[in-house]
């Protein structure tokens, strides 16, 4: 017996972990800096840590009350009905739930290239077909309605990311509105706001309220520092929000995860510190890296280094883990997560040293 044909499914290549690199390179894990996965360099919200400890003895029960409370709290923050919040174990799963609800076998979706690998992966899991629209390096990966609509041909789902991973480019709210207006009324525009905290641009929640064909996706992994807890959500139009109950995994978001999310939402100091440091780190990398960088609205910077694989490998040997962007189709670029000030300074110094050696 064999699984179904998965040959069209790309493998998601996650950023390498500290323990993994330390074992391979024979290094002390405490001497390594990981800036490859866009995680929060300050760790989780301290309030979330306290909530996890306080509730650890409650995990024998299913997370019904905490799930309801967190849903209501998120809905209140966005000014929408509770039914419009699709609480999920990670932003990736929010993408998956939207695919479950909307994609019939053989229907086509439109994804950005380069872009987050889970957009096409999720569509293919549900027997959808995938097309791409290109964000060109020659135009600094500019996101415009024309870039999307030139490749659009009645697709069931169109994915837009702002700030965009891995480039950091953004699409204005008006441009997202244009995409929604110019696509068919049976096309869902999924607007991924995983990095929304790190930009001054507005959320697309107002579009969800205006229209029946836009949904947004959020995560607690970045600004709140809960990547290891796996928590995200979608905000859906009220007209079809009840589809969540038909695609949701029973008790998919755990009790401790819900409690951590509730606490993290109130930890404004942690989020503010995280965002301010990310903005500083972006500027520091732009000013001090001896390589071309792109303006970024996220908690990372894309850097052109020539041979990304070689540079990332050399940086690892020096204890700095960055993301080789070859899996994004950018074999000449690395992505560097915004770290703390000491981490960012060390990363810049290390990358510059590696680039100097390569050029020599």
C-alpha cells in the first residue's frame, strides 16, 4: 500500500534550529544566534508564560471555556462578531481551514512567487491546482494590483501577503480592495497579516466587514512570541462565518495555548518592545550590511549576498543562523530576522566578514 501521489507537493523547509546546528557544527548552543525563522528574539510574552504555569494542572479537560473566551477577546479587539473569528492551531492552519471551506478538487488558486510555501501546499492538500503571480526583484518586489490581476483567470482563491515574506514589501489597503473588486465575486482574497504588528499600515479587517470575498489571517507566533504554542486565527465575513464549525478540528487549540493567547493579548509592553526593536534592527541592517537590502515592513530583512547557500553555511560556522532563501527561488539572497540589538550587531558583523572573504 502506498500514499496518494504527492509528487506535486513541495516540502516546507523550516529555518534550522540552534540545537540542530550546534550538534552538526560541534558548537556550544549558548554561543549561537538564530535569526532564520522570524521568531521573537525576546521570547514569549512573560504574562503568557505565567498563564501556562498557572493552568498546567488543567490540561486534563478539553479547552471549551478558554477557546470561547479567547475567541471573544480577539473579536472584541477587531470590532467583529465572535462568529467571525476562526481560532486555529497556527496561522498555517487558518490557511488550511479556508482551503477546506472553499476549494473543490480541480479548482485553481493564485499564489505569489516568491512566497510562503504553505499557500500552494494547503491548496494541493485539498486537490486544488496552483498558479503563480510574480513579484520581481527588478521592481523591488513591489506588490501592485496589476501584478496579481495580470495572472488572474477566475481563480477560486487569491493569496496576498503584507508585509510579504521573504521580501518585506507591502500592499496598500486600497490596492487590496482593488484586487477584490476586480476579481469574480466567487473568488476569495486571503490577506495574510502575519507580520502586521511590525508595520504602520492598517489591517484589512475593514475590508472583511465591507465584503463577502475577503478573509484575513493572523498569527501569535511573531509579535507575541508564541511560535511554539501554535496559535492563529482567521477573520471571516459574517455571511459565511458558520462554515468554521463544519471544517474545524475538534479542540484543535489546546487549553494552555488558549490561556497563553489570552494573557499575551494584554501584554502590551512585550509587543511594544518587540516592535520597536524590530524597527531599529531593520534600520541597522539597512545602514550597516555591506550588501543590497530591501525595505521591509516585517521583522526581517532580505539581503542579496550572491551565493546564499555558501554565505548561510559560513555564517552558521561562526554561530549565526540565517535563512538561505533558495527555497523561495532566491538563491542569491538570505533573510535575516530582526534580533535583539546585540544579536543584530553580531549578525551584521558576521555577514560582512563572510562577504569580505567570499569577495577576496
